[in-house]
């Protein structure tokens, strides 16, 4: 006699009603750990969206032909259209074709060392004899924004200005909280992002005018000209949303990935010593750091193109799903003790750079910036230690990294 299978009682997810944006920004891990355990795909009211929290579901949605890219409402409000991270079809193909030639490994290898290494050395020279530094603000972020700023053609913009723009765009992009009607809880939270975009336009418009008339070997100039018929350029309004994407995500990722990797190494002093003694281990340390605290933690989304069932959840056509790659990279079904940094963890692929046809175009570039910056740091200051009198606090739900990292060393 065959036993009658009893229907599974769905989990009680009423606790999600109390989840706030401040909780997620301060520490998203407890919420997402519970989601992975109880509902790997669930609607989170404060985000006004379904959220994928496990490696399996994130990868399924990211690579499924039943989903296409969509930008989150706060991201769309910040970047405008057509931002490369939220478009599909011919527009996405054109924008990827616009940015990818400069980011191919063979091309990056041609110039990345000459670009990044002098920048890293210049910032190190400013503090290496002082015996102490706050590395997020003094080194990790400046090296990241200066390298990308110079690549884009923004040599005339100070690193402090670039950092200010990316922080303002970050806070605007992650101002994601909505009420039960889908209205933003904090519409004023977009003001500083709008101010940053106005400053960016005032700075970049004259450069675009110049590059239209006289093409240069800068990324933005290539975006204007490459692949266009003779005598024509892409419209500036068409490329500005992707410029904003770069001035946020492409600047944030290497800087905060480097800082998070350093924090992880400080948590394992014996592994820090290994990496300092053997720079060949740096890429492996960076890969683990990116998994451990993914800089682009939960900033991308997909939308269903037809009625579809994922992880037992029926999603009507037109349903957005936020891909929480930072949560997926802590999936206990894939990683042992995922909350711990471990240089010697088996090298399983992670999702810090996304998946599918919208995976980060700058994977190789970002890894090389971090590698070079870490090589230079350990060469200049091999006896680096974390200042344990100062706490290390991480912030962010969409984008995440340490806010400060105080260090000391004997001179």
C-alpha cells in the first residue's frame, strides 16, 4: 500500500514584514541566512521585489532564458536609461560591444601595469613612512577610482572628487526601500545622486565635445566612436547611464574588494604571512575575499519574460527578482564555513562577478587592479598589522565593503 504524501506546509514568512533597509545596510547576513534556509526565493516587502538568496537559485535565474535583465527601481532612478546593467537585446549587445574591447584580457595586459602600479606607488609614498594609515580612504578607494578615472579619460578630476561621486551614486542606487504601494520611502535620498550627476555632466560634457572632434585613447572616447559609421558618434545621452554605472560599480568593486580581502587576511594572521611571503598567492586571496564579502552584494536583478516556476515559487510574467550574490557566496550548501575567510578553501567558482550574459564585463580588469595594488602594498609594508583599537565596520546591502581599515606598522 502506497503512503499518501502529505502536502508541505509553506513556511511562515511574516517576519519579512519587519525587515528594514537599515537592517540590510548594516548587516544583511542574518536576514539572508534565514531566507536561504526557509525560502531561497521570497518576496521581501521593503524591497518590493522577490529575492534570490542561494547559489543555485541565483545562478538559475541569472542564466535562464525565461528571464532578462532589469534595473532595480532605485538603480533606474539613479542611472537612467539605457544603463548597461538593465537592458537587453540589441541595445545590450551594442553597449557590451562598446565597453568590452578595452576590457579583454589581452588588451588589459597591454596597459594595466603601467596604469595602476605608478598610482599605487604614489599613494603609498604619501603614508608608508608614517607607521599608520586608514587604508580604505588612504589607499584602496583612491587606487581604484584613480585607475578607472584615468582609463575613462578623467585625469583632470581629482581622486577625492571621483570618490565623492561614487559614494553619492552608491547611496542613491541603494536607496531601495519602498512602501506597500511601491513608492520610495525616502525620495530625498536621491538628491545627492542627482547632484553628483549634474557635477559629472558639467565635467564630462566638455571632454565629450573635445573627443567628438578629436578622438583620443580614452575609454569614453572609444565608446563614442568605436563601431560607428565614419563621421558619426554615439549620442552622449545614450552613453551617460553607462558612464554612471562605471563611476559607481567599476570604481567600487576593486577598492572594496581589495579592502575586504585585507580584512579577511587580518582575520587569519598565518594566511596573511603566507601571502606576504609569496605574492603568487595574491590572486587566490583576492578570489576568496570577493567571495567572503562580495562588493556588488545585491545590486542586480532579472525580470521574468513569461510565467515560470523557480524554487517552487510561481512567478507571473513581469516579476522582478533581485539576485543577492553576496548571500549566494555564503551558501552553506556550497561552501563549508562560508562566514570564515580561508585562503585554502577549495577553489569553487563564486558569484561575486555575477553570471549569465550580464556578468560583469570588467572581471579581468578588476582582478588585475586588486592584484597590483596588493603587490605594491605588501612590497612597501610587509609588516602591516590591523590596528585592533579601531573596529572594522562593513556597510551596504547593494554594494558592500568596510567603511574604514586602520592599520599600523613599524617604520
